């Protein structure tokens, strides 16, 4: 599997994707998807949700890197809270509100 591909890693039960411009990967555990989806997701469910909201996942990774000062080349993971924060901001912006 190429480093630049989004994929499922069964050994850590997570969707893994490269963080552009950061030189590392970001993982999102099945538990985060369970919280986001409200059900026990399959790997395909997790990958599908990621693909439908890829921009949100990538924005959440960038925000976490900035917020935590994560050094380039250091891998990270996102929680459902990280992702929900970006989803909420996107909804607020769509309604013309400031997050």
C-alpha cells in the first residue's frame, strides 16, 4: 500500500491517510467512526464516511497539528471530537455564522 493512499489498517482498526505537507500519517480509529455514525461500523463503512467527508478529516488533522504544535513528520490520530468540531464549524459557516 502506498504511503499516499487512504486505507484501512486492520492491525490498529483505523482509517489511515497521509497529511499533506506534514510528512506523516493520521489515523482515525473505528471507535471514532462508531461515535460519528452512531453504530458499529465495518471497515468499508469507515472508509466510505472518510471519503464522503475527506475535506473535514483533512481540515481536522491540520487544525490539530496547529493547535498541538505537532512537529512535521510526526504521525497523529483524530478523535470523534476533533472531527465533530470541524463538522460543526462547517455547518456554522454554511449558515453564515462565525465558528
